[in-house]
């Protein structure tokens, strides 16, 4: 079986490269990729903001069908033709974080071993991927491969919502109405919170209302900290999620939080520069500031169930789908400002 990779060969350039297909061993499975979504990571690799050795194969939001089974795969669980979402996040299973149950924090996550004949990187931008069977999650026939490819970003938000401990009737602020902001709106609403979105783009504010936001605010038209406090009865929000990469917003987000409330820094920040905070303010108000990064297996499974049971609909978050042979165009479109997910399909 020939593996073809839409590889990043230099900044801004994608080439289709033929790779050697390793023999399957143990519990390995060959998955025919039907959809791979281009996340912020892929965009940053394409633009040269995240440095990887060239050529490299990005892509970690993947769905497809089983094409071949390794000799030790349990055929009572998996069979050729099964439709699956694929978890490509690597964890070594041996470091302190992995053995403490925090596989999403694996110290070797960025040093994924490269099989002979394949390329460095997450590896999803291929026509086939090789993974262990425990990386597979079944998807139903009535869930499209395109939607199933968004299992991974949804699982990141599941992790974030769980980290925050959103409760019934909480006031929750989501800063930023991009894909991750919209998913935070959906899940916070499912948790029974009153959801407030802060977003300058009017179309994204309208979309958030469709997705369950109770209140939307344009931060360019007001003092956003004062506005949030006003909406929340003068005391601030119970939980604030910052899904933007803007460092200055971090300090604003902390000021929106109520006493003994929680601020979750969801997005990575670019540039990563210091911001001004008053430690005494955090001390006096017992404010929790937490980060949220990659999902754990449990989060991925929850996201898989949310999509498979059609409890979450990600249709509005898919910008366009382009064929594998147009991977260069897909990457170029994905880095355009304001785009939601661009998907490469077979």
C-alpha cells in the first residue's frame, strides 16, 4: 500500500511525496484517511512560525476507515471498513506525567518517534496513517468524515470545560468567537450556564447566538471589563475562557472574573510576552488562573460521543473542503484571516 503525504517541504510550500509503507506489527492499524482538518498548528508550520525539520507531515484532526489490521489487533472489536476518528496525540506512557494520568502533558509529546519510511510530525496529512488500535474511536454511518475530523478540537474544549468545572447557572464568558470560542459556547450552554460571548466580528456574534450564547458583546464598543461586570450583577463572571492568542486580553480576562472565580487560558499566546497583573488582586479575591492544553483520552472519547450522538453539530465550523491533490490551496486558504476549518478530503 503506497502512502502519499501532503508534506510541508519549506515555508509556504506543500508537495505530494510518496512514502514507503512499513509492515504493520502488533496492534497497529492502517487507516484510509477520508478527512483531515487544518488546525492552527498546521497553519503555523506552513507559515514557518513553528519550526519542524523539512519535509514534515502535519495534520492531527483525522477521520477515515480501517484498511488493514496488524496481527495482534482484536478482530472482535475492529474490522476492515470500520469508520473511525483517529487520535494522533503521542504519549510515551513512561514519564511522570503519563503515569500520573496526565497523558496530555507527556514530556515527549513533541518528540513522536518516526517509523522508518515516514516523515516527522503528527502525520495526518496523508492518504493513509498507521496508528495503534487504541487510537481509534468508532463513528456512526450518519456522521460525515468531515464532521468526525473535528473530534480532536472538540476534545480540547471538553478538557477546558472540565478543567473549569462549569456549573449550573454559572455566568460564563467566552472571549473570542472563532472555532474554539464557538465550541466553548456550545459546551458551556450544555452545562447549564448563562453564556456571554465577547467578540468584535458581528457574524461570529450572530453565530454564537445560534450556538446557544445568551448575550453577545462587541468589546470594541465598550469597556469590556465593566460591561461584563454589569451583565453579571456587578460581581463578574464565575468562569472566563480566553480563546484568543492576544496577550493583553489575558489581563482583561482576569479582571472579568468574580471573587473565587476561574479564568482559563485556553489559547496559546502569540507573542508570548509578559502582561501586567496585580498579585494582591488575585490574592484578595481567591481567583483561580488555570491553563488548558491538549486533551486526554477521556476527553477524546467524550467528544466522540457528543458528535456520534449528534449532541454537538459542527457544520457551521467547516469553512470548505478541498481534495487531497489541492493540498497547497487548502493550506493557503486555511491561513486567510477569519477562516474556520479548511478540510482536506479524499
